[in-house]
C-alpha cells in the first residue's frame, strides 16, 4: 500500500514514456485526481496515474484513440473508490483500487489486458 504526497512528486511521467517506447502495447494515461468526500464535505484528494496494458498492438492503437473515454471510466471508478474506501489520513488500499479500475476499464474496452498503477497518493485538503 502506498500513500503520501511525496509519491506525487516522483518522475513517473518519464518512466511512463520510457515504458511506452520500450513496449508499444503500453498506453499511458495522464494523472487523475478525484475528491475524497466524507458526508457533506471534501476531506482530501486521491491522485493516481495509470498505464494500460493492451491485448495486442492493434488494441493499443485503439486504446490510444479512445483515451478520453477510458479516462472518464477510470475517473468514475476512482470517485467511487474514493467515496467508499479512501481517506487522506491512511494508506491507499492499492489492491482494491486497481481491482475497481481494472474491472471498469476492461468492461469499457475488451482490448485492455490490465490496468497498472504507476503512482498513487491521497492527501488532505
């Protein structure tokens, strides 16, 4: 499990681009930030960055062209997770988060083989 703002400052973007160049079946996504809501007020922000592993190179090309749709799906799944299971004061349950994201992204596009979290953190507002 990972948590903390220190993880948010890591050079993950360069690593994502390197992974894409090394493996064309990897499709990076920009960071997603969703609110952590408790009752009627915002407690903090959950941030995560994903790389999608495609079934094959044709699926990777398709995922790249539909990245906006997949980002929306990941954002909705992330908001559900943040509402039910996240706190800015404890470690992020990365296993549960990736299960939620993986399930939602595979349902949105069967070309998604696996969703990988390359960076995650929760911080108080």
